[in-house]
C-alpha cells in the first residue's frame, strides 16, 4: 500500500499538504530511464525479468519502467501488480484492506522479480511483498526499485535501484508520482 | 463491518456487503496462487460450534480459515460433552476460556448465534441458524451472480420452493434486494412465511409465468418431512408444479442462470439433467464459498475494523 | 401479636377513598380513624403511609409457585415473599407442578407449605388427572379442601366433550373452571406470535386463532351448560371481543390479562432472548391496544401475573426450546400504574377486589377497609420511581423481561393477616 494512502487511513490520517517539490516530472522521467538502464545492466538483458508494481503507488512506476525498457530493449518484460495487504505485519492494528486485486501474469519460479514501489520508508511493505512473491513460485532473485528512498528503515532491507535518495524527518510525508516528488506533512484538519 | 459479528444479512449496510464482495475478489485471486495461503490471520484462533450436521459449510469455513493461516479448533458436537447434557452457555464459556477469536455457529434453532454473541468477547459468525439466516451463503450467492452476470442491480431473481423453512431464502432476500435486484418468491402458499409484510419481494405461484422474466432462478431444497406436516400433498405434485424440469429450462432467457444452495434433490426441485447444464452454477457457488468465508473471517478478525481490540485499557476486561 | 398503626395515608377500597389512619390488632382492622378526628393511635409498630395509598391487599389468580417439583426455580416460600413485595396478600397457585395438583394429597401439601409462607397461599387444582386432558380430577374432594378454581393451565383442555362434562360437574360444586385457551394442534409448538415478526425471525409462530378458537368454543360451552368459565391470560383483540359479546349475552364468564400483554409486543422477540418467550406469546401493537382498552372498559375483570419462574439454565436454551414464562409478582402493580392510563382505584379494583371475588377470597382479601375486617393490606407509594434489577428480586428466578426498566409506583408496606411482612419495601421474613 502506498505510504501516503496508508498514512491517510483513519484514525491516523489527515490531508497531505505539500511543502517542497524535490523533483519535477522531467526529473522523475529521467530517473526512471536511468533505473531501467541499471536493471538491464545488472541482469544482462531482460531474460527472465518480471516487473511487479506494488499497489497502489508502485504500479504507475512499474508501468513507466516497462515502457522505458521496451523503448531501450525493444521488448517489454512481463508486468504484474501485487497487493501485499494480506501479508502485512500490522493486520489487526489498523484497517488493512487490499486496494486492488493482485495480478501476476506468469509463474515466478526461476524468474528475476523486480519489485517496483514509489517510496521506501520503514521497509515493512517490502518485507510483506517478499513474503507474497513466494506464493507465486520460487524466484531466482528478487530485486527492488524505488523512486524515493527516504531512510528510517526498521528492517534489514536495501533497494537495488533508487531514483532519489531523500533525507527526511520521520514525521514528514513523501508523495511520489510521475508528476513529481514532494515533501510535506499530513494536516490533521479533515476537509 | 460495523459490528464484531456476522449474524445476518438483514443487519448489514449495502456498503458492508459491497466491501465483503470486493474483498472476496482478492481472496479468489489468493485461491489461484501456486501457494493459496496468506499469513493474514496468523495467531488467531477460529472454532466451529456446529450443532447440526453440515459437511459443505463446515469444510468451506475450515478451508477459509486455514488459507488465512488461522488456527482452528474443531468442536465436534456428537462426541462432545453436549451429549452429556452440557448447556449451550457452558459449552460456549468453555470454548472461550481456551482463547478463541471467532466462533462459527450452526444450530437448528433460529437466533442461537445472537444468544452466543451476548456471551462472548470474540466474534460470532452465523453459519446457519434454524429458519432464520445463512449470511455467508447469501454472500457467496451474490458473488456468484455478480461473477456471471456482472452485478445484481436491476436483475430479476426468482427464489423457488420452501421459503418459510429456509434460512437461505431469508438471507438471500435481503442480500439480493439490498444490491438492487428484484426478487419474486415462487412457492405454494403453505411454504411461504405466514406474512411477507415488510419484505421487499413479490410473491407468485405460477413458475411457468415467472421463468421467462428472470435472470436467476434460485431453487431451494425440498425436504421430505414437509409432506407429514400437511404442507404438501406429495413430492410428485411439488415437482410437477415447482420443479425445474427440462421443459421449464427452455422458458428461461439465454443468459439466465440456475442456482441451488445444495445438497440437491435431483428429480425433485431440479431435474437431473438440468443440474448439469452449463447455466447451472452450483459448483461455482461452492468454489466461491471459500473465498467469501475468507473475506468474512478477514473482515472480522484481520482488517482492524474493531480497533478497540488493540487499544490500551482493553486488557483490563 | 404486635399492634400496627398505618398513619398518614389515603385509604382506597371499593367503597371510595378518604384520608385516614388504620389500626391493626390481632389480625384484624381495629380502627379506621379519619384525618382530623385528632385521635392519636398508639401501636407497637407504626408504618408511615405519607403520600401513599392504603389499599386492600392484591390478589393474584395466576401464580406458578413451582413447588412441588421445580424448587430450583421457585418455592412456595420464595414465591410468597415475591408476592408480598409486590403488594399481594393472596396468591392462587397453578397446578402444573410435578406431580400436578390433581389430588387431595398434593393440594394438601401445597396448602400446608403455604401456611408457613408470608402471604395467603391458596391453590387451584387441575381439571384433568395429570393435566393430561383425559379424566376428571376428584373435584368434590378438592373443593372440600377449599379449591375454588380448576384449570389445566400450561395447556388448555383440548377435548370439547370433556370440557363440557367438567363444566356440568363443576356447576354443582360452586367452583369456577379456568381455561388456558390454546388449541394445541393449531398452535403447533409455535414459540412466538405468528405474523410479520415470526416470519422475519424464522421462528415457528402460533396464530392468534389458536387462542381464539378455544375462547369461542368455551363461550359456546358456557352457554350450553350454564357453567362458570374464567378465561386466563387473554392476549388478542378478538379474544376480548368474544368475551365482551358473551358478557353482553349474560353468560357467566370472566377473564384476566397479564401485565406483559399490556406492556410488551412480539417485536421484543427480535433479540432472540428467551426471557421474552411466554405463552400465550407477546402479540401485536394492536392486541396490546385492545388489552388496554379492555382493562379500561371493564371487559377484563382482573389483572393476573402469570408469574412463571424459570432457572437461568432453562432460559439460556435456544428460543424455540426454552420454556415459556416470565416473572410477574414484583412488577405487576408498578407496570399497571406506570403504563395504564387508569386511576389508581381502578387499578386496585383490577388487582384486588375483583380477582378476590372470582375465587371467593373476598372473605379475607379485597374487602372494604373497615373495623373488624381481616387485616390484609398494602400501602403503595404511587409516585415512587425505581429500576427493575433482576438480582434484587425476591423470587428464586431472574427471568424478568423488565430488567433495567424504570417504573413508577412502589409497594412500601404489606400487612398479611395482621403482620407487617413488608416494611419500607423490605421483606421482614
């Protein structure tokens, strides 16, 4: 689940108020292209690579990356989406409802799965995603691409491909879309 | 869910039903995975309290709980202390003392899940009580209809048979109509409830006239003991008037589907060859039952809807 | 025996009302001193009746005391204590005990136990042996012991021919036959009123007609035999219409209704709490309105409690399996005062002197408060409010449907046979 969405779910939530724009749409596009090249380089091509966007914030980035890879390499890798709600470690603590149905188009056994998300923060979403991926087979390797790494990890997890390293305070909120990356906070005022 | 329990469809809001059906979509996907199991309810315990024999509902709930990684405790009534005269309340207190998060109750008497719900701090799920309700059956029926016909809004559904003694009918009437379908009950007057005042349904006694107008024909199981209560002259006459025969199937629209909560009496409410037609979706109902029950268990135990469970102070109880 | 002075109240009986003090000596009313006469009564015990009504003790024609056979639910001792706390000085035990009160031996046992209890315990007896509806009980022998009312309560006498013979036989004895009106085949084991609510809740219902056909039959038999019939706990509009017509015709019929049938409706069953299961079942709003109208118009002769204690274990069964019945003695008067739009004198008529007359208990109960009369009295504070708390009831059981309900009108003192058995709403023994 995207960070922004999770944090805005009652009773924790509020309304996101942007304070600073860190990247604009062009910066984001360039970062995606760079990460696409890094994926190709690391895996010596796209054989066996499957892109899996994490619901909901990672899905558009995964689509954009697939598009970039198709332009660079001529062929798009298989693209899936994954909702990790049922694998989260905070079930029962707060409302954890899946936002969309997971779609994994191929058996993941023997594949290189590149998980794609918008922002990595505590690492708990990725832990859940690693758990979920194994329901679809035994991948040869799992790699992680994120648009923004904002630090504050609570688990020994590190992304392989990063669009932007962005030091933040814990109480700040990062909003990353194809239109840009902003830092802001949740206003407690509900409008 | 607004409450801790699932006791009946009548108490649910439309939004509750819709959320459960959306959640079912996700669990149907889980069921298709190479490893169709998620850790969502790890550490939670679900137990069955079935005072009435039921193979399919019980297995379906058990499969649902296991796919959610919940621990399950089987309370087998025929071999338990219930036969030694233990009261329902004592049995429930005993089970609860062992530490369970949800009790799934099936009982031949209407209202037992409501009574149990007053005695426990965990969740109670009604798996069928007397003639009253069978909410998970109604949810899986809605899901199956939605799956085949795209939605329920604007559909016309005929529920045919022993309405008065049917918990399935009492749940389906509310579920179907809340989701926007029109419902017609088709039965001889002796098998209708004494009053349908306040029910959002029409009543008809002529199946042949109703069939060409419906999108779904839902057949109820006809029980033999009804003959002894002077409710019907004979099964033969029932089949002649209300059975879904091959001839009657031809009255249906092309896309209309045939449903049955099972177990079917082939040759009574449904002709043997009709039960096996492609438009008969009985097996889909059973298949969807697991995902629906996962959705219900997850919604009650896993979605954090009952946030007070984990708030400080709750332990003082 | 201690003398008692009841001071400062308003004395209300069938003859009217006046402010007066009452002196009780040796089980009888020794003096009634109107206010302003200035005589100061001297007594061992003085009961304050300021703001209260001093009335003849209440009489309940329908009390299940459960002894012998179900002492875990109630005993004659605990039932009598509940009675006096509710203002009753006389209760009539119902015969559906184990064994049934169908012989002189069992009747004697009940009366013997009753003598040690804190109110006047009288007993009814069954019309048929074992309440099985087949053979008449020894009515003459039972009448000689003082039984004035016969009933198979818990069930109705199904066999019309047998009911006819019972009425004919009883007419020579000067006793009244009372009927629990329920055609058992038509009611078919229904757990609540048949109708919109039973349909919705999926509970087997019993139709109003199961009661009404038996009222109809027994009106016909009363006409045929000239016998005295008392209809117990009537609960439907048409039952009361049938009784009204029979009375207009001059037949010797009387009837009672219960507090729950003028306060609660079938909608209560939606909780599936068996505390609301009772027989006859709680009916519709329209029936409740008809019962209230019948109380106001005089078609209904009296209010009877149908006090029916059951253990928690019994009432924790599923709704359709739990036994029917609810407690009544300790709440009946307050419910009548709170929920009936009747003057207190009319409520007292329905609960004291009219029921007393039906069973010939008017020699000791319900009579005028006058010098020389037996001292069976209750002192009621009509404006006191209280909340029903099942754990504070004197009954051995807890199955009141009124738990948590606020009621207006409370019994302050009760005097039975010249003894103050309730003082300031506390039982004295």
